[in-house]
């Protein structure tokens, strides 16, 4: 019987933050041209709305990813990554754990 190890909490957090960051980038890249086009054509209400959404998505994505990366570096975990299927700790954490 093959047993699958349970996924640690920090891995689930990293994957969630990576997806939120990815979606925030998509929202930012979608709303920035909308804001610029609305501003260029004289639709100030739509320009402010799209610009506000763009700024909020950018600030949210950058804040979540940067705080998660900082926490992972502090705890010697791998940084948020959507392409990795493993959740090994970094080499410094493994060496420290072996020396105990």
C-alpha cells in the first residue's frame, strides 16, 4: 500500500499565495490598459475605477508574495512556486536538522 504524505501547512499557504499572486498579475495586466484607454478617451469615472482595481490588485499581490517569501526565508522553506510538486526544505534547514 502506498501512503501519500500529508502536505504541510506552509506548502498549502505557499500554493495559495502563488495562485493569488498569479491572479493579481492577470487582473493588473487586464485593468491597466482599460484605465489608460478610459483616461485617454475622457471617461474619468471608468479610468478611476479601473485604475483603483489595478492598484489594489498590484498592492495585494506584491504584499502577499513578499511577506510569504520573507516568512519562508525566515523558516528555511522553499519560496512560493506553482511548478514544484515537492516541498523539501532548503539545504540550510536540512543541515541544521541533521546536526541536532
